[in-house]
């Protein structure tokens, strides 16, 4: 299944944000999908997206996770349309 998604991982670079980024990268790799993964660390850019709690994940413009770390199975579910 070849789909192209844009995933934004929002966070200021704290350990939880780094873990979230790692989980996203692992989920994309395990699914074998094509994804552009962007790390958004600037507070102004995060606020522009309306996110107040981090870490957060935005997939193709839709906020999917905010204020907590999503594990790899949950991210895979989000990316395959299961959540």
C-alpha cells in the first residue's frame, strides 16, 4: 500500500517529544509507507497550528494526538485510517 502522508511532530525537543518522533519514525518504517515527517519545535509555529499541549502529532493537517506520547501501534492505526 503506497500512500504519501505528511506527519508533523510538534514539541520543543524535550525527552517526551524526542520519544514521540522516534515512535512516528518506527511506525512509518514498520508500515512501509511513504511519509514526509517534519519536526516542528518553534513555539510560534506550534501555536499557529492551535496546539497547546505537547507532544502532538498532526497527519495531513489533522491533529491526531496532543498532550501525550502515542505508542507505535496507535500511530500505525492512525496512519492506516483505523483511528
